[in-house]
């Protein structure tokens, strides 16, 4: 008898997004993104972090204060990292992301040819950024799908 209670594709790829998010050094928001082709192959993966060479020990993770003293001018979002880390043509692909993409990532998603976004949380739905994001994504015909559940992933290590 084969196992029947396996992860669905949605659970598998969103689970992978959550695994990737666990690499983020951001103390307040950890986001992961996974780009998947039509034939269920992972073609890109990312999490929110600073650009290469910009040390987590030298750049700020603060959310408040003067702009240059916060994380905002420096951080690369999970979706953009997944696009930049991808290894193939993204036209027609889906992106799985634990938080609805901001307007900057929406531009990159549209321009890369990704045609479907599967997301969990939409906690910033009322912000101007998310409204602008949705306006662009809808105009560009990108399919938006919110999962009816939120996944939680915990990793346990045990001694050999
Ligand atoms: Zn973003």
C-alpha cells in the first residue's frame, strides 16, 4: 500500500517557502518564496535578507528611526531574491510566498513573467503598498490564490 496522507503540491511548496524563511535574520518578519514551473519543478527560492556583501552585523534590522538607520533601504525581499536566484525562464511559473507581495516585488513578479501567486497571509491588505500591488497584478492578469490555511513548520534536531 502506498502512503496516502502525503503533502499536496500546495503544502509542499508553501512548506518549502517556510523552510527558506527560517534562514532570514530579520528579527520581526521572516518571509520565504519559492518559484515553481508548470511541471512542479522548483526554479527559484529566496528569503528576506541584505544583499551580498552587506553584513547582517553592520546593517540595521530596525523598523523605526531615521530611514538610513532602518532595514528598509537595504533589505531584499524574499520574492525578489527568488527571482534573482532563479535558474530558468520564469514565464508561466507560480510563486509561493508566505506574505502577499509588496508593490516593488509585484513589479518584479510581473516583469519576470510569473503568472500565478499563491500566498498565505494578507495582513497588510489595507496598506497603500498592497493596494497598489494588487492593482498592478490584476491589470497584468497575474492569478492570485490565497491558501485557506496557514502552515507552521518546526524543525527538530536530535543527536545521532
Ligand atoms: Zn516585496
